């Protein structure tokens, strides 16, 4: 054995959501007894692509004595999984040969189909939500609904302040919500936003925040993500007053 980089999972932090499983192209991580576990050192290349997909921050890369990474073993493992016709994992874009033994229902991707077209006289109570989940810690950047989508990144309070939020702002868009003041692990948020842009291939991003100082953090995160991303996409900022009025934010 040699000393090299491998991932390490803190089981005290892991909640078994399964978000890390589809982000590992080698299939080195599985959910076993409600926890994410490294199946074998030989399947882990130590790159750490799964780090940004853990909402609890339970995964790190450590340098320790480990068996060498074995690409042939990985290929055999994935080929065997494919041949077994295992159902595709529901928490992100399907990845060949991977399936989580269990995952958090709140993190499972759901796409109920487009809502019916709006008609004159329709009630504003008709939901325009196109996907699940919506909380930024729970969404997988590789979820199929992100492909070529216009994403609306919204501070938690916005939906309560804007009375016609679904009709005027959400219709035809993919939603992600977050609180820049109270949510923890904002570094995970940054990694997810970068992945949405580069791997998820979103088309555009609008950030909607309340007209309060703490909400500026969400705009900063979006701009930082754009600065780190390899792709360039348009960013729009909208600011909502506490009475529900919406205005364009700073460029």
C-alpha cells in the first residue's frame, strides 16, 4: 500500500441523504445502513468530486495509507452493476452503474411535468413549481431539470412577500431557495452553484432577495460562483421590499 489521497466520511455528520452517490463516477460510495460509506479504497481516485454534494459537510479528502486506485476494478464494478439492470438512482442525473441503497425522500428528484398553461382568469393560487427538491442544500447540481434551464435563486422570505410570485416570477423556471444569514456551510452553496453552471449547464440565473442587509450575501455567492465557473451565463438581480414591490438590483 502507498500513502495517497482518499475520501473520508464522518458518520457522525452523515444523514444518509445520498447526494454524494451520483457525484462519484467510480461508484466508490454507497448508502449502507443509512450512512454513506466508502466501498473500497481501490474504487476511490481521491479527486473528491463528491465533496460539494454533501449538505452536511461529512466528506473530506485525507492523505493516508491506502490500496492503489484500480481503474480496471472500477470498470468491472460498473459493468457488473449495469448488467444487473439495477434501477437508476433518483437523486440526480442517472450515472451508469450506480444506485443508492437508500436516500432521503426530501432529496429525491421529482419532475411532475409542466403545469397547465396560464389562461385569462386563472387563479394565482395555481402552483408553477416544476421540480423537487428546491432547497439549495438538497438539490443535486446534476439533476436533469437544470439542463438548459433558467434558474431562480430566491432568498427564503421572498415567496412570502411577493403575492403573485408563482405567476410573475416562477413560471417556466427552476427554483432554488436559501437563506444567506441562517443557513450553514455556505461553501457548499458556492460549490453547488459553480456545478450548476458548469456541469448542470444552466442557461441563466436570477437572484431574488429581500431589501435587507443580510440578503446581500446571496447575491455575493452568485457572483462569486460566476467568477469561479468555466462557463459564462447572464446574471440578473431583483430586490423585493417588505411590502412586496420588486425592483431591479445592482448590476
